């Protein structure tokens, strides 16, 4: 028995040792708990200093947002009193996580007329108090915004505080031990499954051959090392020249890293001998790592603080710990980050906050499917914590986790395609979606998994005379199911799977089973957002849309005025799908800037590759497949536009608000690959095509990223 499973036992024993070591380091490197106690001049400001309540229904000191104002808030007058700590004691624990923002001193208004925000943080379900550390100063007023229901016992302020330290090993160990046990059980199941299919020996042989090739390639490795050293020296010299002759500044390491990456990307584009998918993988990781490191660590992409928070919650299977730095990941303004002295000060402060234990997150099981796209970033954060890295570096590790997942999934998507590999490569390297892949965002997760499912579907059209394997069908369906978790409203794209005909199924009698499975998956995906909406429609109301936003009232208005809404929708679609806005789709770097002027040239390049990528006559001559793909994409656009009209737009408004152009990106691979002209003869020189595609794609990524980000460092 032991001899039969000798290799498997060694693998599992090694995995167990590594997992125990990782769990131990996770616990040892956990922050110490700091109990913050008011000190100095302590006094109560509730209810005596409360002067205004806006946007809440109040009963017995319980405040419930009434959705009549997008920013429910409490206003306190303090009379220029010194404040360092605000301590909100709750009479009942929070029943759900709450976003807390504090604004202060009307006399400190910014140039735009808004009060200065001093704090923004997320407090988790079960919290019994909300502690807010303010810069020690004399405050005339403070405004406290809390977006969920809460019950106040009292609110205390003080001009000083004391921190008591103690470790929390026992609290942290509970979650990590449970997570480690589940992962080891999963590892045992995977190894036994691989053993059953005789894959263990093949994997070990592959690893052995790889190690042997490395040992036999000493000359190549030495040559590569010399190339690498030469690239570093050339890049360093270029940065010195730019610093002294162009920017009149000191050495900027972000600029140096950018130049080094540009040189390396140029080398890869012209010398890499691999096929399209391998070249994409190497170039994607090279460019993505640079973008993940250089991009400011806060206020860099849409809703990055929410996405980071969700990633932290998925950094452990059970009960991950949270720090005060996790509470306010947007504390460093991007303009501050571009300045070396200000950045070093701000990063040091947030790294010190990461040493303050906040609490343990209790996972909400109902959100598992919706937040599945943050698992890769969570894994990156986990390893950052295991290694005891500073918070600022751990934050980047989370970005890298998202990047590696994106690059790997797209690699397999391109690999599975027989035709159109370069079309997919160009789409996957467009600045908007690639920037999302190197940051905290689930847009890249949705894009990559839908691309994988689409590639497996297209492969069935590319191979009309071959039967689809059970493995291919399973991967095709699961890719859509996994990818649609964060954005279930895209479910219409999955209807394209019904176009797999009986000629592709090994046994025609199984065709009904296949279609039933697809239909059940679609119903489950639809229920993931439809059930919560119809059971409690108010929860999908996004008050960021402004006043008079109400999902139930908006839905009622649409049902009562279908003709009026149809006109609004058609007008919106004509404006939204305007080709002149292509720059907002292809070269949008969110908060750090737009390179819209590159949009037209990127679109022209993309169109050329679409026409001349190697293809085969007659693959998509069946017009109903073309029509089906366009219909799926069109219905999806109508659905997510309607969803934003219901949840984000004021009732009866004549335009649809909040529909961003990046929402079109997951639809591009399916639409373009299906409707693109067929029968055109592509380039015969595969190497030339590869060089052109990846060199130009790399150029657009580098030039646009320089324009919006790297050039701002000083």
C-alpha cells in the first residue's frame, strides 16, 4: 500500500509541511492588538452637541438611512475644542458592515467648497464601537457619515489617547488552522484524482525534465544574465540622462523601472521564439508587474477601496484578520504619492497602521459567489502577510495575484484557439482591461473567464468535423459560470452555448442533457441577483447616484411608462455606442487619467489585426450564429444599462447614469471573433505577425501608461 502511493505520500507530506510553516508565519507576523483608550480631556458630545441630522429616520437613538439623501450625516458643533480621538459607543453591534466618513471644520473648506475629509473607513459587522483618530487640532465642527443603520449609546471625544498592546495569536490561529485543514483535505482529493488518471507520474516527469533542461542550459542562462545586466545598465544610463537633461530632477526609481520594462518588452517582442500564447504570457507578466508596482497604491481605479477590502476578506478561507491600514486603503492621495518626500511619509504612516490589529472578519456566505473574483488578490495578500512584508508591499502582492490569474487564464484562452489568436492577444493587451488586471478590480476576472469560455466555444466552430470532448464542454460551461459571479447581469452571453449542435456531441442523445445543464446554470446565475432584488429591492439602490434614487420606485416607473423608457434606452444606446468615444473604451486608466487621444489609432490597429489574422474560409458562414452572438451582446448591454437606470439613476430621469465604457470589454472577444470578416488570407510569416502584434500592443500600453502615470513622478 505504502509502496503503491509512495510518491503521493511524499508530495502530500511536503505540502503539509509547507502549509504548516505558512500558517505559523501568518500567525507570528500578525499585528498586535492595540486597545485605544481615551485620555486627557474627555467629554460627551451626544446628544448635547448634535445640531443636525440629515438622511436618517431616528427612533430611540437608532439611526436608519431613509434613502432620501445620498449622504446621510450627523453634524456636531464643538466650539474649537482640541480633538484627537472620537469614540462612538454603540448600544447594539452593527448588523452589517458600515462605511464611516468624517469631515471637519467648515473653516478648512477646500478650493472646491467641500469640507475636508479627515477619515474614511469600513467597520465590520458585529463592531460595538467606532474609534476615529483625528489629527490633533481645534475643531469647530465635525460631520459623521455612516451609510448603514446604527444605535448610539454615547459619543466621546478627547484630546489624547493611550494605546495598550497585546498579541492576538489565539484569535488569528483559529481561522488559519481551519483554513489549513480544508486546503490539505482539498490537496489530498486533487492528488488522488490525479493518481486515478495517472497524471502524478507525468507531472513529476515534466518537473524532472524541466530541472534537467535548466541544468543543461547553463550557457543560455549565462547569456541571459549578461543580457539582463546590459539592459539594467542601459536603462540606468537612460534614466540618469533623462533626470539631468529633460526633467531636471534626481533619480526616480519608478522612471527607471519603466525604462527597464520598455527595453525588456522590446527584446521579448522581437526575439521570443514561442507561439502567440507564450509570447503573450511573458509580455503580459513583464508589463503587468511594472504597472502593479508603479501605480499609486490608492485612488488608482474604480472603487479600489471596496475591491481591496473584499480581497482582504478572501485572503483566508476562514476568519482573516484586519488592520487599521485595511480600514482606510485610500488614505494616500495619488497626487501625494507622486511626490517622493510626501509619499515616503504617507507610506510610513500607513505601514505603521498595519501593525494595529482591528479585528477578525466573519465571512458572509451569501456573498461567496459574487466576490469570487477577488480570490487571486486575496491569495497575493495572504503570501504578503505570511512573509511579513510591509502593508504597502502586501498591497502590491494582491495586485500581482490578480495579474497572474488574468495572464494565466488568457494564456489558456489563446492556446485553445485555432484561429484568431492575435485578435484575442490585442484585445487582452488593450490599456483599459490590462490596467484593471494589474489592480484591484473584478473587471479583468469577468473578461478573462468569459474569454476562456468563448475560446472553447469558438474551438468547436474551428473544428467542425471533430466531436467535442466532455472536458471541453465542462470547461466551456464552468468558465462562464465562474466568470459571471461578479457581474451576473452578463448572463445573456451564455446563451451562445446553445449553438453547439448535435454534430459536436459524441452521442446525439446527450445533446438534451448538455442543453439542460446550460439552462440550469443560467437560471442559477440569474437567481443570484434576481432573488435578492425582488426580495429586498432597496438593497440594490446606489445612493451615489444622487437624490431621488430608489430601485423600487424606478422599477415601478418603468413598468408604468414602458414607451418613455424605451425612448430613453434607445437614446442612451445611440450615445453609448458612438464610435467616436472609442478612446474611453480602449485607453481609460480610471482615476489616474485617460489617454483618449490614442483611442483612434488603437482601434485602427485592432481593426487591421482583425482583418488579417490568419483565418479559414467559411467558419462562420452560418448567419444564425452571427446573429445569435450579436443578439447576446446587445441584450447584455440593454440589461446592464437598465440595471444602472434602476439602481443608480434618479426616478424618471431622462438619461441613464453610471454606464461606463469598460462594461463593453467582456463582450468584445465573442462579438469580434464571430462577426469579423472571414476568408481573408492572413500573413504567411508567423514570426512577422507575432513581432508586429506584440511590439505595437506593448508600445500602446507603455506610451499611454507613461502619459497618465509615470510622467507625474517627481
